[in-house]
C-alpha cells in the first residue's frame, strides 16, 4: 500500500512538469476568442474587422500578419497586442488564422439580408453632380494602403472626395450606364454602392465570405457577385443592393465550384460566369428575370482568367496555373474554335484591343514571364511577342492615343513603364518616373490626353502624365493607389481599358 501511495505521490509531483510543457503550446482558439473574435467574428468570418481565413488573407504574408498583431494597423481600429501577447502566442494565432475552416461557411439569405444597410438614402431629386466638374471625366482611385477611395476631377486633377472603403477592395469597380453610381467589391464579400453626384455611400451589403469580383447587367439593374466562399453567385438589385437570388454554383455533374469571375457581355445583354473548379462556363441571358436562366457551356478545362473579343462572340480563357495557353470559345455555338499557345501565364483579364493594319488585335501581359503577346483576333494567331524586362500585370491604352502602356510589375525593373507603339507593335520608350519603386496600372482620362500612373507605395502617388510628351504634369499623393478607373472609359467600354 505504502509503495502504491509513494508511486501515486511521485506521479502527482511529476504532473506539474508535464502541464508546464503543455502550457508552452498556446491555445490559439482560446486566444482568438479572447482577443480577436469581437471584431473579426467568432467563426473568423469577419465583423467590424476583416475575415481571418486563408482565402481572404492570400495577399498578406504570414510575417506581416504577425507584425500587424504585434503592432496594430495604422488608421484602422486594429490595436497592437505586442504588450499583451507573447511571441509564441502571436505565432500560434497566425497559424490559426491561416488554417482552413473544417467546413464550408454558411452565408445565405439570412446573413446577406441582415448585413445590408443604407448609410444615406439616395436623393432622387438630385439629377446632376453637386460640384463643378465633368461627371463623366471623374476618376475613382482605390487606395489599398489605408483602404480608402479617392474621387478625382479628370480635368483639374483636384480631389473631390476621399472616403474609407471596406477592407481590401479588389478588381474593377462597376458603373451604371449613366455613370452616376459606382459599385465596389471587397475580397471579404462586401459590395458598396456610391453616388458620384452626391459623393455618398448609399448602400452596402455583404454578399459572400470571399468574393472574386462583381459585374453589372447591361441595363444597370442587377449586380452579380462571384464568390469563392461559399460556392455561390449572388444577384442583387442595383437600386438598393437588396437580395434577388442566390444561385448555388453546382455543375451539371453535381460538383460545386468557386466562381472564377463574372462579366457583363454588353452586346449579348447577358452575364458570363466562369467556374474555377469544374470545366463549365455559364451564360445568364436574363439576369433581371424572376427566375434567371443558366446556359451551361462545357469547356475542356476550368477557366479562371478570361477576355472577350469586342463583339463578345468569343471568350478567350485560360486556367491560371496551366501554362498550356488559352482556348477560344465561340459563345454562340458553345464550341472551342481555337487554342492559342501562350506560355508564361497570360493575364488575359488585363488585355486590351485595337485595330492594326485593318485587323482586330488584342495584347496581353504575362504574369510568369517578361513578355507581351499580341494576338490577331481574326485568325487567333500570335502575331508578335514583345520581350519585356520582367512580367507585367496591367496594360492600358485609349482610342485617341497611338500608344499602349505596360507595367513591369515583378522583379528588379518594377519601376519601368513600357510604351508600345500600336502601329509598329514595338516598344518605343522605357519610362522611369520613380526609380526603385513599383510603378503600375495606367488609366487615361476620357479624352486620351493624360495617363494616370500609380506609384504603388504606402507613401505613393498618382502621377498625371501628358500622354504625348510623357512629362509628369501633376503628382497627387496617395496611400498605395492600386486601380484607377475613368467613368467615361468604363461606361463606353473603351477598347483600351478593362471592362
Ligand atoms: Fe487582381 C482585377 C484576380 C491579385 C489588383 N483581379 C482582377 C480581376 C480578377 C482578378 C478576376 C477582374 C475583376 C473585375 O474587374 O471585375 N487578382 C486576381 C487573382 O486571381 C490574383 C492573381 C490572385 C488573388 O489574390 O486574387 C490577383 N490583383 C491581385 C493583386 O495582388 C493586385 C495587384 C493587388 C490587390 O489589390 O490585390 C491586384 N486586380 C487588381 C486590380 C484589378 C484587378 C487593380 C482591376 C484592374 C482593372 O484595371 O480593371
């Protein structure tokens, strides 16, 4: 008996040591519940703060996430936890928020409807802008550095407004056909409607947990939201962002899928949707109908980046990781009519078109290689490959300029901007406006006289450059300006810009 008691005592004495070892492994779930859940949501789906899921954090390096937890984030409500949490606890939290959820989060009718709010009612008595500027020559600039949007007068380049956006807006904002309203999407699924006449946010709704992009129907009545999480395509009433339909994204074989992107096919008056995980492209010819129709088009492989020819009769699509090139889908017959060999990850979504020697051509940068491919859209042949000093992200031009501008986003030449002569298909200038800094994404004013370029830094700027002399005429300080969008170029579907 004595021996048993002694053994039990010895075991008890040993226990704290074992516990002490356990105590070194911080309980990340408990830490999250205590410090993060209030703002980021108990299920990590977001709240006043952004969603903390690997899908939503893809653009944030883990080391940067640890830094944000320790030091907080300036000009947001994110506090610094460096004095409260140990390094090990911060590391455990980082690991936790980059761990996928065990099952697909629910974001359905109840959640979408509950999230909608109207900060300011639209003033329908207002029929013209409440400021003195050409409303069709405004620029909307997304500043991702501190999550704001600036509205610029495209003639004087004065800032008319600056407002806080949702966290991490991404992709092209979409405009109503008259140019009065603009809609933004955030990676966290928030859709924001902004009135460019009164300079007010007039509606917001969260349509998903992780969103790819949005499209507006040809008549401006419906906003379509393409989601990764959950697997849905959400249709909203563009007047007040109220929910119209949640379309579960399920392929003919029953598999569900993320949505690669949704675009408006203006001449067809339809929406085109590409699925990321299954080889199907959808066309919705009647997005405004009581029960929208889905036309399923089978494709050889899933498409996750795509582009249309100006008639929207053809879709050029590529799987981002595939390196195989692009397929050309005839949207009328639903048949693949060509394959284009395009190695090096073409970034088709950034393509632009123009007429060269009487032929319609499109140009696309490549994300994986220093090249720009120029493709004849009558034969679908690559007619020219331009070697560039590094892979680029964006290409831009305008009907009124003979030049196309391309950035060199990745690598040591990220500060260079290339000017391509659309007549000779040659790079005729290499500009360097901010040595050592990333200089990217161009957008022209409505007249094609000025090119606006982002100096992609926290203390960055938008440079206004004379498109003929290439001289900087104005530098507008901005917090990491990413995309810039000119109202006129967008609503007229200019051949030199994204649609
Ligand atoms: Fe984008 C547009 C997908 C990473 C900045 N990007 C788009 C669109 C898609 C897309 C589908 C078209 C939306 C539209 O206009 O309706 N982007 C992807 C990716 O798959 C990728 C490579 C990985 C990802 O994390 O999603 C990606 N994109 C980025 C970035 O890292 C960029 C440079 C910085 C950021 O803010 O995230 C970035 N994407 C942009 C911008 C546009 C865009 C500025 C709008 C371009 C335009 O001029 O219309």
